[in-house]
């Protein structure tokens, strides 16, 4: 007997953001658990599940055929969007790969992107570049949410063509953080480069994520703060003169992250 799919927290979050009736392209599908779960929930009209590696591809074929979903979920072996035809899907999902890799995949097939109305992404690093590049290309950010799985915190983002926050909207949110943290930076005698540090932090953590003020956000900021402290200790032990300016920058970033964490 074939059991129903139970998704982990990351893929559950991705699945919750897929629009009903989607023609889905799931890139880097692994075992095709995401499109299978969405099919079982009645959310898809069609899905193409793609993986570049033979092992996961074969596992996905077996998982789909074992549930007799071949008429809805088409499993294909290939790199990124290359197995797709233009106009074939209107929603793309990416989970568990780097943001830079996602951008490279998207850039390789602009013809496929023409028919895509929604992107749901869960990057493993490169969050800032992914946000900014998509927004600058005209996409709108519908939502971005944190999710915790096996002790690690991830960000899931949903972009749409004409629905959500655009680049101008989100830049205003970044400026709000500049205003909030500026008094603390001036009082602490920071260098003139502190606005750039704030800008980098806002786009790293996400302007919408930062507005939520959840316990998970505070934990996420706390983890980042501990990472900065470890980096600072390593830099101080180096004893190299050229490291001194970098120490100052990291020290300022540490204070600003704590300011974001404690802001009410």
C-alpha cells in the first residue's frame, strides 16, 4: 500500500503558497514529494517535476507511478528549466538550492518565464541577491516567511507578476529601518558606513520578515548575532593590521543586529 506524502516544515510552507489550480514546474524535485502532496490536496491542474540527477529522478518516477499520478505529474530528467516548453507552466517552485543557482536557472530560459505568474522559492543562502534581482526585474514580493526544520531556520518567499510589494514599496521599509537604527548608530560613534550595513541587513533578513517581529525572527537574529561574535573573535586572534577595519565593521554590524532584535 502506498502511503500519503507528509511534507516537512519547509516544503509545507512552500506548498501553502502555491496557488490553487496551478500548472506547476517543481525544479530540483528530488522525490517529487511536493507535487505529489499538492496533487493529493487537489491544488494542481498539472505538474512537471524536474531533477538533474538520475537517482532522484528515478525515485520521483517510482513515487508518482506508485500513486498512479502520471496523468497529472510528469517527471523529467534535466537541468533547471531546460526540460520545460514555453507556456507549459505558470508557477515555479524551487526549494533547497542556493539563491544564485536559482537566478542562473531562471536566466537561462526567459521564454519559459514569460508564462510564469508566480515564483515560490526557499533558498539555501543568497537570499539578498535573490530578493533584489527578482524585484529589480519587476517581480513583486507577495510574502516571505520563516520556517524552522531540524534546528535550522529558513526563509520561504513568494513572488508574483502583479500582486504584492514592489521594489519602491520595500525600499521605503528599508528606509524605515535606517530611521529606527540611526540614533543608536550615531550615539555609538559608528563610522559613516553604517547606512550601508543596515541596508545589507534588511535585504539579507527580508523587509517583510523583519516587520513580523515573531519569536522565530528573534531566534534567527540571535543566531546571526552569535555567528558575528564567533567571526569577531577569530578576526581578533589574527593579529593582522589589515583586519582592524574589518573588525570595526563587524562590531558595528553586531550592534545593529541587536538593535533589530530588540526593536519594539
